[in-house]
C-alpha cells in the first residue's frame, strides 16, 4: 500500500467514524440543550476570585473576592451581559468567603472576624465597618480560612473554620463551626471540621457544609452541622475546654476504623451525609446552594447544588433524613465552568451564578478566575431525579418516564458498594467493596419510579449505581448522567 | 585455598554429607531449648514471613543468605542463584569490632537475630580448647584492625536527638522498627537504649538491630552507616545517603547506651579531646531560648544581632576552622572548650577571618577581628599559667567568600595552628561498653591467624591478603535430610552448627534436594519478587497489591515541612507497572544512586549500587512490558512549534499545571508537586500520555486531576481541544523545557499596592503587625500597620506601601513585610496599663482578648482614612490617623479619643519604646534618635520616660474626666 492509498483509507475511516458519531449525537441531546452557561465579562484590573455572592435587591449582585475586594455588579441578569457594571464597594479585606445581607448592612466573613459594613454617606462605597464577632483565633497560616452562611431563621450566621494547616488546630476554635446570633453572641455549635469549602442550608433550614479529603476524611463530603455535633476530625477538640455550650469533649475516634462503626461508639459523631467519591465526583467540594427556585431552574426544587473546585463542576445532592440521620445521593450535574468553582448563588430570576478561582489549587477550567451564569432553557433533561433508601433497596425517581422494558432488566444497572477508612492519615482508598445483588425490580405505572430490591444493603457504604441501560419512554434516550452515589448511614425501618 | 585432605583439622571440621546421623528426640528437645524468643527478626524470618508463597525459591535464597556455597561446591550453572552472600569484612578495611564482643560471639553464637547467620564452629570442642581458639582468633583479629576504644567522640544529646529523628524519618524504621511512637518523636526526649515501640510490625518481619554499644565505636558505626557496602559488600542494608554529620548523629543515637550517664545517675562528664562547635544560620524566627544563639548574640559584633537559627549542626573538632560551615553566606560558627597550656608564658592568638571573628580566653576578649571584611588577621596576647583555660571563638560570614583560621604562638613555639592535642571540651566520652579489659598478645594473634586459616573463616570473612577458602565437598543430590550434615540440630563434630528453625531446615533441605534435578529456571516473576524481598523494597513500596508500609508503619513516613500533598507527599510511590513508567536509564539511577525527585518526602530512597540497579531494572522491564512492549520514546524529535503550545498548556492560561507543579528553581503557585522539568527525563512517553488522560488508573488515590476526563479536553481553545495533540504538545515542551523557558504565569513580579488619591487598606498577614494586621497606605507616602489582635498601632514607615505579590500568588502563605523605608516599630504588647508609679512599673505582657481588649471596627472618612475603634475594659477608644505633608517628607498626626463607662485612674498609654528616649522640647521626645513624638494632652499630667536596664519607654497619661480624655500625637521622622 503506498502512502496515498493509506491516506485515502484513513480518511474513509475517519468519515465513517464521524458519520457514526454524529448519528448517535443527533439522537442524544447534550446538556447545553437544558442548561446554558454564559460568562460575565470582567473589567481589566478586577481580579474577581469570587468567594462570596449576595443579591442586594433585584438587580445588584455583591461579589466578594479572595483578594479582599467587594464589588457591586449591575446588569448581571440582563440578556446581554456586555453592559455589566462593576462598582467597588469595599477593599483591603482579608479573604472574604461569604456574604449575607440584612437591611442596609452587608455582612462579610474575613479570616479573623465577621464584619458588617454599610455606606453611610451614600457615595456607593462602604465607610462604616463593624466587627460583629471575632471569637476565634488566627496565627497566620494560610489554611486558616473562614466561610460563612446566609442568615438562618433565627437571624444567626454560621461560620465554619478551617484548621491551622492541614493537620492541627493551633488557636481558638480552628476546626469548629460557630454561630453568631443577631446580638453578635458567639455560640460554639459543632467540632470536628477539617477544611471546609462552603456552607449552606437545606429547605428545612438545617445547615450543611462541605469538608475536603484529608486527615479523618476519606474523601470529600457534605456534612450536616447538627448543633452539638462532632463532624469527625478530632484535631480541634482541645477547644472543648473553652466552652460549656457543647458538653464534654467526645471520645477520641480510633484511627483505621470506619465512620459508621465509630458513630456507634461516639454519640456526638455525625456521619457524613453524602460522600463525593474521590475523582469520580470531584476532588475539592466547595460552595453549596439549595434550589428553591420553584422550578425556575428545572425539576430539582429542594435539592442541594454543590460545587467542585478541582473539576469545575456543580453536583446535585438529594438528601433525606432516615432514623434522624441525614443521608442521600449525589449526581453529576453541570460541568465545563471556566475556573475552579467556589461560590454559588441563585438570582431572584432563578439563574444560577457560579464564581471560581484556581489560585493555589489547580482546576480543570484553567482560567484564573471567573463569574458565570447558568440558566435553565426550559427543556427537562432526562436524569435520575432522586434516589431514596428503602428497607430493602432504593427507589429511583426519574425526571421523565423510563422505558419499562429497559428499567426491568437487571443488566440495566451496575451496583457496587464501598466505604472509606476513617483514619488520622490523609484520605483513604475505597475499601470493603461489595457487589450487592439486585433481586427484584418494580417500575411504577407512570414510569417515573423504579424500585430496586437489593440483597444485603451495606450500612456506612456508598452505593454506587450506574443505570447504564435505562432509556426514556418517549425517545429511547439514555440518561444525561447515569451515575448516582448514595451514602447509606441508616436503613429505613420496615413500615408495619 | 583448598583444604588439604591430610590436614587432621579438615577431617574434623568438614565431613562429606553422606554421613548418616540418626535423629533422636532428645536432640530436638535440646535444640528447642536454645531456640530463641520470637522477638528478634532477621533476614531468614522476614523472608519466611513475607515470602512464604515463593516455595522452593525461598529455600534457595536461604542457601545464599547462609553462604552455604562459600564452603560447599555447587554446579557453576547454579551459581547466580546460590552464590554465597558471605559476611562482613574484617581487619583494617573491615568492621572494627571490640575484641571482647568478637570473643563472645565465637564462644556464644547467637541463636536469634542477624548474628545467627554466623554458625557455631566449636560446638564439638572441649570447653578449654574452645576458649583457647576463640581467644587466639580474637587476638589475631584485634591485631589487624583499628582499636575501637581509640574513638574520641563525646556524647551530645542534641546530636543524638537529631540521630533519633533521622533514624525514624529517613527510612531505617521500615526495616528495623521504631523505638518511639510518632507522638513521642515530637518531644526532645531520647528513648532508653534498646527501647521498642509497641506499635511496630511483628518482629519476625523486621530485621532487629542487635545491641551495638559493646561492639563498636561511634566512628566505626558512622563509617558503616555512610557506606554499608564498604565493610560488608553483600549487606542488604543500603546506603541511606546520610552525609558525614547525619551518619554520625545516627551512630551516636544508636550507641546512646555508651553514654549511660545521660540516662541514669552515673554522671561521667569529663574533659575529652577536641573542641565543641556549633554551626548556625541567620534567618527569621530565631529561637532565642537556645543557649548557643544567646551566646553568639552576646558576642555579636555591634548592637544589632541578626536573627539566628538554632544550631543547624554541631560536633567536636580537632581544629578551629571554617570547614564545618554548610553554606558560604549568612552563617556563623562558635567554638568552645578548653585549651591545655603546657607551660606558663605569654601566648599570642591570631584569627584570620572573612568576615568577623572574636577569640576569648578565660572569658577575656583576646582577639577582636569584628565586622564585615575580607580576610584579615588580627592578634592579641596574654600570659597563661600551665593548665586548662576556657577558650571560645565566634565567627560569622555575611556575604561573599568565607574563611576562618586560628593560630597561636608562645614560649618556644612558632606561630602555628592550635595543636589538636591542646584542645578539650567537657563531655561524656562514648566508648564501647565492655568491662573486661583486653591487652593484645601478639603470640596469641599469630596462633589465631593459623586458626583463622584452618577454620576457613576466610570463606565468609575476607581479611586483607588472605585468600578465601573453598571446601571441595559437593552436596549430593537427593541425599540431604535435616537429620545430618550442617542441617542437623546437633551436627557431628567438625561441622558448623546453625541456629535454624525446623521449617527453615526443611526449606533448605528441599531446595538442596531439588537443586540438582534438572533445575527449573526461576521465572522472572520469582526472581524479581525474591530480589525485592531480599532488598526489602516491600518495606516501603507496594507492588501489585503486595508490600508497602503497614498502617502503623505509615505513621513514620512524613513530609518535610507542610506540603499539603497528602499521602503522595510522604508514602514512597507504588511500583506496580514501574517498568512501563520509568525510563530504564532513570530507573537505574534511582536504584543505584537513590536518585530522587521528591524533595518533600522525608523518607529517602536508598542507593543500592550498580549491580542491583542493573538486575532489577532488567527484571522490571521484562515483567512489566509484557505482553505489550512499549513503543519506547518516539524517535520523533520534539518540534519547537508544538512545544510552544505545550508551554501555553502547562502555563496559567492553559491547563495551569503550574498551579501545583514546581518547575526547576521556580516554586509552583500552590503545593510543591513533582518538578515538571524532570518529567521527560524520567518517564516513558506512553505512560505519561496515558497518565495525563486518567491519572487514577495508574496512581489510585492521586490528587492529580484529569484535565482530559474521558479523553475530552477541558480546554477547547488550544489546538482546537484535540486531546492527542495537546498531550503531545505538553510532552514536546517538557522534553525541551529548562528553567530559561518557564511556563506562562510562573514568574511573578512585585505587585506594589499604591495609595494614589486616597488612603488604601490592606488587611492581611503583615510581618511586624501580626496575622490580623490592617495596613494603611496614605497618598502622602507614609504608611501604618495596625495590629487588630493586640489592638495597637504596630509600625509606621515611609515610601512605598506594600507588595501584594505574596498574598495574590499561589495560596498566599506567609507574612509580607512593609515595602518602603524608615520603618519605625511601635511598642509591642498591650497599649494601656494602670500604674501609680509609672517610672517603676513593670508593663504587663497580656494583650488582646486575654487582657480584655476588643476590636470594634473602623470608620473611613471621605479620603478613606480609617478611624479605628476598639475597647479596653469598659473604655472605648477611637484612634484616627492622618498624614501631614511636610517640606521634605510627611508625618503622622494621630487623634485618640477615650470614652469610658467606668472611672479609671492612673491609666497610661505606652507610646514608644527604644534604646534611648530623650526630651526634645515641651512634651516632645526623640526616640532612638530617629523619630520625634510630640503630644497635646487635655490634662496637667505629663508624659513620663521610664528607664530600665535594657530599654526605655515613653508613657503618656490618659486622664479621664467624666469618662472622657483625648490625646493628639504627632510623629515625625
């Protein structure tokens, strides 16, 4: 075969491949059909490593940055983003990773304190800065981050504090969650935090934060800040000596154990509500927001959206309380953001705003910083809507009716379970793996629900389910994302 | 030499193995009687424990370990498999062991531990005969080696602690076990000699270190640790790449039993030869509590000593010179001890140094050669009585070349270096512990030499110029049982007796019986696995799911500094598929020299030497590259055009690899992950490309994210998002990459933060103002930093405000100092205190929250100048700073308003501290001849200068009237 023949053959092959792939693509809609992400143009000189987002009325978005600036952004909801305006509101603050608003006051968290500020002289810039609480310490280690929530129903702001460094807590309350009430009183609320990446509430007003893989954290996870709870990392437990608000210091966990086994022994230990399996879902869990758009952002009202900084993604989390303990499933959702997603907030019109930075922690997006807007197009994606635990299995709900034939096949599902070593050293591989058998499948008449009856659910395990064979009833489409990862802390009791 | 069949001794010692010897039960019982507790592990137990699945291969390896074929003859074709390991060298080039311990080992062969590889040669001799031979051998060996008692090492706890840390960090523990738990290791307390950590792996999987303090000197063990193969060519112990100082530290630590006085009541500190030296580096964050630093500071030329490190190294030297320095610049040495003057007279001392030095005798400064200068010599004289006199030499070099020479002259003594035999220090000498004295007897030594030859000791122990002996007898196939020959629990007279367990005997017998049946070649797998087991690679590295440190052992694998690299920063990499990963040239370099690219890992890759490197590399290639042989490095040259795309992809605007990876001399913008400039030299192209697409598949658990998830590039802008082309471009760039062409975005310049038309604020970690600093730059080019933790104005300076680069690059770690000039530090600690007699008061230490201060915030005026608001007890403070332009430079005016709910009296503000504070007009003061402070007070009370021995302080009254007071303070340079 001479070179020209070779080239010809190669191009025929390439053409065939192209035709084959475009045929498949033609049938299977891509995620852009459902969610459209646009990038806000950022003026020169503005380094918008967005750490906190807060709406100030219907058209102004306050954005705080890691470099300590706060901008008021106008025009972020316009169809044409070209006319967007950035107004400096404050500057020189210390790494602002959370914003909240109350009346004229804009609250912000700095590494060292919760601050509120307002513009008294009406020149568009804040001039009065008041320290609301500084009841924790700071030594000067760059790990000493602080993240703050929005106001809860009682008017409190919750603050989660990273350790001093990766492993230790060298000064007051590093590795704790503190609540600052409306009067500025500080209430120690949870211990056991390692390295938070975001904090937010579910629709019931319960508070959650993301904690990152490291010591005593096998992988990243979403954790429930249950007042009085110990979130699992004992590095900061010496600070029980500073407060009576939390009772006695909990028993030290045994390194090398499993979290659910230790939770049986240590009543204060709140098991991770949802694990984000390392690399499969992400590598640095960060900002949290609850979808309360009443359908403005698609069919996921009430679910939590959680960012991953490394993967530049937004994951979806469906939580439930079983036997009083939070648990649930996470699903891949939105991806392809420009930088490392850190902050996230819904706009009054139901658009999702995502801010990112990759400084110091690389991210897939590759851009040093970005602020982006994602809007639902009105088309419903074919997704696993939710996954709930049953006494003997799981119930899946889909966003569209499934083809019952495909849903009844055992081969349509791949199920495995695993957990993580709960240990004082860094991270953990997936361990104790099993492949629980699906023994029965029930499909609801409307095709929206599928019950999987499973032999031997594994307590304390992530149940990784891939619905590889599921097709939609209408177009025989595959799922946009077929994976679900359910963290099973508790098995629901049989209803009598 | 070959054995002479007519020599009666030979027939006594070596009998053909055809002898039948009935095994009797009592012999077994006898054997078990001196079989040893399972606490001491050695090569054989470890192999059995970790390599049980290797079957007959294991038995063959034991033949090597026991050096069976040093005496027996075997088929040449089998030699590589059964080649004897042999023991350590003896004599002048060998180990220098105490005669007493050699004699003891000969008479009481060890039944456990590594020493049991040495058999009992005299078990059949009568006791007196046995003792005579052992004694003669001992005298012979002692006559040809260095005297281990001639060592002049002095015990030093800080050196031992350094040795302890090295022992537990660099990797010794992986094979020999820990002496303390990870928690104890953070404390400066040495473990008792022979201490054993409870969390160690089972002893039979470790090679127990036998008590060494009776056997060798610190210098002999130091030599061994530096290069084990020099005195024990076939030792499995690799070189841990310890430098001379490190090896000495570890040796001193392991032999700490020789410094019994340090652990018990027996204090035997005495004057010992040599002068003590400490080596110190200048740096920030000095440990002022350290005695040596204090000492050096006390003798520092000038009034302003730099910050010094704790001693980086210390030791005992025979002369005074700069040779103990570890770097050229910003370092100092201090020597201290005694000089033993032989006779009364006038002595002159000289130092020739670059930069400064001082020499003291009897606490008196004799030579003052202070200051920064090129080499210059200065001298001084004094009359000294015969006897010992304390001597101290301090020396430093700030920049440029460094040199120190010290000499003296005296009665009948020309100018020369201080004779080494004149120098002493106080210290506990470390000598091998053996109560029994030994006096060399040359007659016995010559008898011993004859015995050494007769007993064929040289078969295993090479001694200078003595040829190794080889026995002529052949091991017969199929006739070997554990009941006769050397394998018998109680062998016949003349045969060596080995302390072996029943299963070890069985394994060896099985191997021997199969050895001559058409020997089945070992598979590469078996050879490789056996080799890894012998070198104990499995103690640190996992391969194919086997080996790697156990969970408790992992605790001893640490990172240097805080790298935030997780386990990848501390656990040595796995070796699964390493033959596909590493280029053979690099793999050889790693095994042979211990080449390493992970500077953050405390555990060191040892160097195993050329032979192992070449064999292991071949095995790895052979095993890992089947069945799909690698394409190897593409022949194609890296294209320059392609590499430009690669550079972009690696840089900040591409995939941002530099967010985590270092690049030659350039640190990354985040964690110090592997240096990108080493990639193309180390890695196979195929592996690299597969790794980029799916790092987890090749390195489970890695923190390296994929930027091409499922093969799809996350960057669609460069090379049209084509995965293959992007990865090829990165490879091309890395092949050409050097430090002259770093990726985009890596080299960051200064980012000056400027106040232009209004004041600007910078809240961050500011050096001198704490972790909660508030920097304020004024457009008049004066600047202020307020410490919101201590609630004090911390410092002021002129000119440029701050460099924002540190905190806006990477993770922004560390404290940034002010950028401008004329920095003036304001008092540290709390700003306010109560006193009736301010002139004599002791200013309190407690500050901030601890002393009931609280930060309340600030208000910014129309020019963004802050009025700080804070609280002390029930008193609110407003602290408002303005810059006042001047003809030459600007100054500060500060308005302090106090508003108290409680009535406080005798309240003072400390406005300044300094070496000198002088009155400078009405209510005006000159601080350290640099800054003038003046005050307007709303009271008749006046400021007070408080004078104490070390410093002066300026105290200003806060005279509350109806709860209010004010102070206006002006500060001019």
